């Protein structure tokens, strides 16, 4: 799907979140990456094959 040079990471790559945003809808809380991954503001994801990735925000550190 990606036509960028260099090519963005595929949806199966561990670094798939590094792909370029092709459609952003911050008012709805999601963006579409050029590799077909939907990323949500809560850090959850929907992969092109239908799998969901649970939100993975970093844990807060209490001092």
C-alpha cells in the first residue's frame, strides 16, 4: 500500500506505528497509516487483517 521512499514499515513489522499518517481525524480520535493500520488516541490499534491491539500507554511512575 505504501508508495513512500523509503517504504514505510508493513503492518506486520514491530515498528508499524512509524508509518506515515495518510488520514487524520483527531476529532474522532483516530488516524489511518499508509500501511493500513488504524491508530487510536488511546494507543489502541486495528490492523488490516482485523486484529485489535489493546491500548499500550506507558505506565505512570509514582515517585
